[in-house]
C-alpha cells in the first residue's frame, strides 16, 4: 500500500485549500499496510500553532501525529503520507484491536474541544464544511466505506472525547451525501444539489431524526445554509429554519406540481422550488353580486297564502334570500 501521496491532489480536486509541508510525501512511521478508514480528532489546543505539535510530536510521542491538520478557516495542512501515531488503544469492527495506525488515516482538526458557557464549541462553519468534504475525498480516493469514518471517541479504549460536539452519525450521513456528489462528478459549488443526506428532508423540529428543522444543535450547520438558499430562491424570509412561511411555500410548489401538499422539503420540492420559484397566485375572482330577489308578498293571513308560500314560511324562511336554489326553481323564481 505504502504512502498516501495522493492526499494533496485529491483534496484540491474537491476545491479544498491545502498547505503542503515540505517532506510530507516521505514523512511517517512506516508505510500503511492498507487503508481501512479515517479517524477524526480535535487537537485540544485551538491555536494557529497546533499543527506544529502534530508535525513534530510531543516529548512522549514523536511526530507525525496525524496525516492532516484542519485549520479553523477550512484549510488542510498536509503533514505526512505515511503512518502517524494518533489512534492509540481501541477497537472498531474490521480494524485490528489496538493497532489501527497502520490502517487508518488521521485528521487533527484545530479546536479547544471545550464548550463555552452556552454549550457551544469553537468549530467554524468553514471548518465543518471542509471536515466532511475532506473525509468524503478520502472515502472516494481510498475506497473504504463511509461507516469507517470514525471519531476517536468511538474507537478509543482510553476515554478520548474527540471530536467534541460531533454527533458522528450525523457527520457520517453528511459525508455519505458528499461521497455521492463527488462520485456523480458534481462540484461542491453547485447549489442546485439537495443539501441533505438521502432520506432526510426539511420539516418540523418535532419530526423524526430525518426531519431537519434548522433549529436543533445536532443538525449539521451547512444544512441550514442549504435551506437559506432555497428560501431565498422562492422569496420567503431567509431564516434557515423550517418555519410557517417555508411550509406554505413548499405546499404551493407541491400543489403546482400535483403532489401531495405536505409542506416538507425533500429532493423533488427542493428542485422544483429552485427551478420554478413559487407558482403565480391565481387572479382573484371578481366579486359575485348578491342576487336581487323580490321580497315575498306580506301574508295578510296564513289562511290566505297560496300553498307554496305557506310551506315557505313554515320552514322559517322569511324571504326568498333564505330559500335554497331548488325552492326558487320550483317556484319559478329564477
Ligand atoms: Zn484524538
């Protein structure tokens, strides 16, 4: 298998920014036996100099400590094409126990790994976007399954928490979506591509896991950006959340296409909205003038009324306006 000397070219082909550190093609603790996956980490530093530790190592552990470093602005630093010390002890199905380094690529993403007082982590949107796209590039290039995009915290038997703040199932769903896009030859810049993984849709917060409302912290932040694009395209307030105005717009698009008006935005409603915008409102109907009907003659006495008028009054109708059409027809008044 050897060294993964294709790293920089493959990332650049996806449109990701890369910095190649001199000697990366030959740097490493030996050659890979094979490539079975990628492990996602955070540096636990969060500074612009985190990459130096990854390249040079620590007093107790010589570098390189990871193949790639992902900066906060979404730039990948290409550190090493050979084996790196990053996995430690742990297990993952299909990987040798406690010996993943010779089979698994490593990405160290720059983050303190600590939430602020409101529970938010220091990940940037650019970084998360690049993280998922970078992993998708590795999946496509090395040919391992998306289920082998693994968080250190999922593999580790040493209590690792990285990457902190990530729901790895959501992350893998997003990686899988990007893998499909790359395999279809569609560039990341193509905003007409449905921005959610297969089986997901934009819908209410209280829906199932696949219902993306733009309002839950576990949702991938780039999905919200996708919804904003759709809202802008159809001309509803750009909130990034599946709200009432968005649902109304989705129903209008669905009705215009003869689809069930659910208000949920899946791939079809997504594409139709971008393609056609909102359907033109039907012209308002001219107001229908109220029928002018003569009042019935005032009955002098019940007994004097013709039979038809008696029944008319017995039903509680006080004028022809109260009578249904069939009565008027029968009375010859239409
Ligand atoms: Zn780690």
